[in-house]
């Protein structure tokens, strides 16, 4: 193992600049002569725009322009495209409404972008925005998911009767129905996967800088996938040639999915920059982020599971209504379908599963992927069902899981919901987690808590997740309008140092460290001599970016392929220099040698020869040492694990405190254990937020965003968390060269279910069987108030 | 934020004059209420008159059974003051639970009382201890100072200069924080004073209020059990996404019980 190679907790190279304020974020960038944009957003959930009068605003100090939807239409600027087409259960395509970058006639959610005011300063733009007179004709809005499909509910889109975007199904309902008929017991849940607002530390920002001299667009933006933005914006929105557009995503302060999508502001600043001949900058303030970043989750689900007399799962039936918001965000349609229903087998052998998903339009902010994207929702459904199944059968929650796990020797395992798992060891993971969490000592801890007036609960979640969504041909066959490969380029410089260019994008994950470790290990180059470059479409080969915990599994694999090409070429050069047969050359720890001899050349010597080809097999080999690769995975990867949460409820107030949390995750090969631990920590914090604190609230009548700031939207704080006990029990991925699975989302996927199961466990003695997520103090208090039993 | 004129006053008198001559003048102390509202463009003062540095508004002193706190004294200074901790530990404890360290390092007692946010903490201590709010014009008893939602007895041109708190025999504050903002969803201050028991409730209603029932019960027996079955009416209490009026009413009892237990411990 190299000193900074695979398996070493190398300190993150990014942290020096992040922690000392030397990061370079989009808002840190200022272009000479730049103007500032302020977006005027709809104050109404649903309104007709009767008239916009910008004449006063245009006279405001420093104002350069006010543009509206009419200008967008005049310039034939296209709408934001959706990247996934879901076909419904009858073979019909989903309803795919337009998504204009500035709306011309009608607003469809609070925060919808109506006009842009551009001025010399940000303050002037904002001042002038108040002078724009917009005459709205307010309409009744469809807000709540439960009411959206009811007769008479206002339509978000005329072309979507009942506000249905698609009505999709997976599985064989007849087989499932038959299984339910033979069931000894049936367990049911009726649950809410609460809507979340992403809240990355850095709000979104964009600078459009049209270069008049060359006719090129430069976009600086807070994106997780700059090439995807370049493709979508150039081909569908601006309709300009892709080679004339450069998208640059410098340091990005967190994304969690919300920065995957192509947003209107990116196109607006580019278009306006060309029109005005000056750079145009826009930075969201926090309030704007709340009402314009795509939200996450928002499902209503009824699910049931059929069991035999021994507690074996026979079949599962899941009916979900998923909120799309007012428009289809870039990947929205695939989240409650292919990233959700395909996970419903969990870690269990349930032979038959049927799932129906209705995607619904409402007059709310679009909903798309948010850390976990579909998998936390699925995990919550499955793991709550499993605990309910334990309750109705009287089995211990660990025991019912043991009886239903896919056994270690059953891989590759074909689930009834399309996917085939490659590896896993669910029972061992459970046993390790139970031991770490001192499961057998729980009764004593519960008694001790009771003495202090606290109700203690323990909850498990033995979840599965799917990362590195792939292969391209398969995702294409189910509606993806993109490939899901990744690119990598490895450049060995003449003196032997290395630059790695990756199509992945790091916005907090630490790729600059992890990917350098891959190269240190494989090429035997000193860690300090490796630089990782990402986020600039002018520098790096076309890449798909970072989301779905795909960077290492897909992007890392592309780099391995590129490095293997470097090594293969190096062997040829070494064979020439050492006057040996290529087949006799070995490469190890950065050195090419003739097997069994002490004749050798270092990688630096080889690259020197490649760039100064005086003594070089020039007839057979090109000079230089630089290789590129694209990697298209053959399958998803399937991380999994066991999370054990322990909570205490204050009986008098209903406050739930997470007091202990154990995570044993299977993430495949670990490159940097410290980064893995950090990813799990962050994910668990967000999962705890979903379980206990966070919940986007709209006024059900007016569609106003009630949780529009930190005064009302509860983010997790350090004091809400105990010290997390995080470890891994890994089985290797069998189909990528590194054996890696992915760790970016596991924390957020497994933990909400574990915590909510713990809450249910704590209130079970009172006969309470349902507490809604998030388990806020008043909800828990009310559940206890109306409890059927007095307990004890 | 809209443009405004900034003044740094040299005395309270000058501050008052500056305000008088402005079309809409606002005093600025810690700025932790005023500046956020200006940033949101909800407040639009023509002139901002900074009084945070005025010597006459600073300082903490304890003498003759009275704790005196200058209006521009920051929450953090009250929280960490050895004198306050000794004389009225409940007051230091309350100040130490306002907002977060950044807020406590800027926000002032005068600003908090002038603003009288229904979810603010200090009003509970001022009413609960029967303190006196001193201004450049007069001294106002706590019972006459708070007038409901963001309303106080302060008149135009009136500046809070200091607050005097009588030292109580026993006192404690229990706060149930709003999970998002950490202001008081419900906060109860109980004090056993020379003049009798006082119970002040913040967060629950449109403004801080006293509970006569609880005061009576605790007057008879200053024990947690004495208030365990006393429920304030939920009729005029606040209701929002964090807590219904019923739940708030329930929390008042729970916090009162806990405050009494804490005061006795
Ligand atoms: C994130 C955050 C969290 C917070 N959490 C809490 C909390 O948990 N509990 C809580 O109680 N508060 C909380 N606050 C409010 C905080 O305590 C404020 O500091 C306080 O309410 C106002 O004090 P200030 O000195 O900042 O006043 P400023 O903002 O400067 O002024 C507020 C108002 O009072 C007037 N004023 C100021 N001083 C005087 C004076 N001497 N005489 C007359 N008028 C005056 C000003 O003109 C202005 O109208 C929080 C604030 C923030 C930003």
C-alpha cells in the first residue's frame, strides 16, 4: 500500500483553502464591468400575469434592463428541458409541460421567476425591482398532495387532467394479490415522506459572461455537473452551438442534489450578457433559495406486506403519490420511479412486489433528487413495514430481519423489482451493528431512562441503496435522455508529476483527495505530485458529474481505465529503453522493471522519454504520456448496511432526542476511511433532520411557503446529535475495477427509518402505532395524549 | 436594505435630538433585530442612530439588593457576569440561552425590551422579577411596561437607559425553544420575591403575561407540584406550525413546574 494510497485516511487537500477562506466560489468571482441581476419572483402560488409595467424601473439609477417572459419569447429562448421521460402503465408518455426561464402569462408557484432586473449594483437592481408594476390576477391554487387529484382541484396544467403527470406501475399485481390471499398475517403502513428543502451552505449563483470578441458564452455556476448544464443550455435553451459555451463550476459549497439541475438563472444571465454586452451576475439570497431550489422527497404512501406463519415475507404492495411541484425539474420523473420502486426489495427475499406511483403537479416549487433521492423514501417504506410486520407477528425486530435477509451466498441476487444485487452480507452487518449498539443491554437502558421520566426506543434499519445508476443503455430504455458514464483523463507530465481531470465534480466530497489517492496507489506517484482538476468544460472531457453517489464507482473507474492505458504505454516505452520484450516488463510502485532483474525505469524516466523522444520507439508509438477513458458501468452498485438508533422521548413535552446512533455500512472498498466516516456523519445528520426536524410547510390554501426561512425551517444542529458510532463491513462490488460501491448518501438513506422505528418503539407500550415524520414535539405529545393505553 | 443615514450619537440627549430631526429615525443597539428587518426591507428608517457605544448605557452593578444593567449591555456580558450569576443566577442563565453566541455577543437588553418580541426571553425576567425599566424620561414598572405584541409603554424619543432588577429569594427560568429559531416557544420565569411569587410567561401569547393562578398556588406552596394541575387557558395563545395553542398551554404548565423545581434546587 502506498503511503497515501488506497485505505489511508489522508487529510483532505481541499480543507486548507476551505477552512482559511481561500476557496473560490462562484460569488467570489467578479468579471470586469459586470452587471447584477435580481429576479422578480411570483408572490402568488397561482396567478395570471395581466400586465407588467417596467417603465419606472427602467428609469431607476443604474438600471441597464428589465426583461420579462415576453422578451424570452421574442428571442425564442427555449424552456428548461426534462432529462427523463417516464412512460406510464398504459404505455403513454408522461405529461411534460413547458418550463420557461421567465414565465409570460401565468405563475405556478411562489418564487416562480417572472422578470429580471439588471443594474450596475445588486442593491440598485433590487431597488428597481420594487418599481416594476406587475398586475396579477390571483387564481385558486392546488397545494396539498392529498387534494391535488380530487375532482375540481385547480389544474396546474390543462394538459394534465387530475394534475397527474404519470400513473406508473411496476410488478405483477396478480401474483401479489394471490400471495396476499394466502397470507397468515398482513402488516400495513400509511406514511408521509416529508418534503425537504436542501439548504446547501452556499446558495446558488451564476455569472454569464458573453465574449463578444469570440462569440463565446462563459457561464460560472454552482453546478454539480457543468457538462450537463452546457449540453442542456446550449442545445435546448439558448440554442447555440455547444462548442461556443464554456461552463465553469469552481468550488461549490454543497449541493445534495439541488445543484444538479439546469436552472433558469443560468440561462438568463448568459442570454442577458449577450444582449447587454456585459457580464451579468446573480447570487441567490437565502430566502430565494428556499423558494427556487428544487425540493426533495414529498411522497404519500400506503404499503402492505404479506407474511406467512413463520414471519417470512410473501409479497409487498406499495401505492405512492409523489409530488413533482409545478414543473418537471431535470431528473424529477425518475426519482419516485426508477430510484424508488427498484429498491423496494430492500435486503430481503420478498418474492413478489407491486408498486404504483402517481406523479402529481401542484402549485409548489419543483421536487427533484435530494441526498438519497428515492432511496430514503423506499427505505422508509420498507423498514417501517418490516417493523410493523414484527409487531403483528410478535417477532423481535432483529429476528424478523434475519428470517428474511437475502443470504450471503445468494449473490448475484435477482430481485422482483428489476435490479440484480451483486454482493452483500446483510446478516453479518446486522449482527455487528447489534453488538456495537449493545442490543442486548437495551432493556436495562430503557428502564434507566424510565426512571428519569423518559421513554426510550431502539430502531433498526437494514437498508439497501443503489448508486452509480447504470448502464447507459438500460437507463436509456427506461427513459433517461442521457448516458450515465463518466470520463477521466490522466496526464503524466514530462517530469513525472500527474494531473487528473475528471468529469465528476466535487462540492464537498473530497474528490481532490480521494482521486489523488487512486493515482498514488496505481501509478506509485507521490501524493503531493498529483493534482485533480474538475468543473471546467473547457479543460475536461465530457463528463456527467456528481450525484447518486456515483463519483468513485463511475468516475473513479474511468480514471483506473485511463491509468491502465498509461501503464500499458509505459511498458512499451520501458521495453524499448531496457531492451526487453514488452511481455517481460512489470510495473509496480511506480517502477517498470524487467521481471526477475534489477533493470528498471521509474515512471518519471518513462514520461521523460515520452516527451523528449530521442531514444523512443517513434515508429510504433506516439510521443507523450496522456490517456483518456470513458467508463460505462455494467450495473448499479448496491451499498447497504444496518443503522441502529436509540432515542429518548421527554414524556411531558414530546421532545425526541437522538441519544445513540450506530452505523455499520457496506460501501465496498474504502479509499479514505476518514472521508467515508465524514460522509456518513453528514448523511446521518440530514437523515436525523428528516426524521425529527425538517419539513417544508406550505399554507394549504394560499400556497405560501410558511417555512421560508430558518425562523421556521428547522435545520439539524450539532447539539441535536450524539457522537455517532460509524464503521463499515464491506463486501466488494463485483463489476467495477475498484470494488467500490459509494458512500455519499447511505447516511441519509438508512437513518430516517432507524430513527422513526426507534420513536415507534418508544411509544409502542402505549399502544401508539403511528407517529408522522418528522416526529416533532407536538406530534409525539399528541400521539401520547391520545394513546389507547396508559402503558406499564 | 434601503439607503439610510448613519449617526453615532455621543450622548443619549444627542441621540434623542437626532431622532427628532430625522424623518424616520431608529436607534441602533446590537442590531440583531433592526438590521435583519432592514435587510428584508421590512424596516426603512431614514436615519439610524447608533447608541451601542454610549458609556451611560453600559455596565452591570449590584448594590442594596438591586441588580442594575445598562441598556446597551450585551446578552453575553449578562450571561457571564459573576455579579449577576451570584445575585440572580436565573437572569444570567436566561441571557445565556438567548439565540447563539453571535447573537449574545451583539444583542442588548435594551434592544430586546424596546422590541418586545412575543417570543423574546428578557421580558419574562423583567416581568417575572418585577424589574423597573428606566428611560431618559422616567422609570416604568414592569407591570406597566409591556403592552402586547411588539408594543411597550415607550414613547417617541424615549430611550431605555437601564433596567433594575430586585434580587429575588429564589428564581428560575425554563425555556422550551422553538426548534427552528430557538426563540422561546414557551418560556416561564418564576420568582419568589419580597412582594410575593411572580410567574411570567413568554412565547405563548401575543406578549409576556403573568399567571395569577400559578402565583396564588405557588404563594401557598412554592413546590413544583403546586402548579402541576394548573393550566393556562389556550384561548388567547399563539398557534403556528411549531405549536398549537393547546400544546403551548400544556407547555406553560410543564415549564412552570420545571422552573419551580429548578428554583428550589
Ligand atoms: C438569529 C437570532 C436569534 C435570536 N434568538 C433570540 C432568542 O432566543 N431570544 C431572544 O430573546 N432574542 C433573540 N434574538 C433577538 C436578540 O436578542 C436581539 O438582539 C434583541 O431582540 C434586540 O436587541 P438589539 O440590541 O440587537 O437591538 P436592535 O436590533 O439594535 O434594536 C431593536 C429595536 O430596539 C430599539 N432600541 C434599541 N435599543 C434601545 C434603547 N436603549 N432604547 C429604546 N429603543 C431601543 C431599536 O431602535 C430597534 O427598534 C435573536 C436574534 C437573532 C438575529
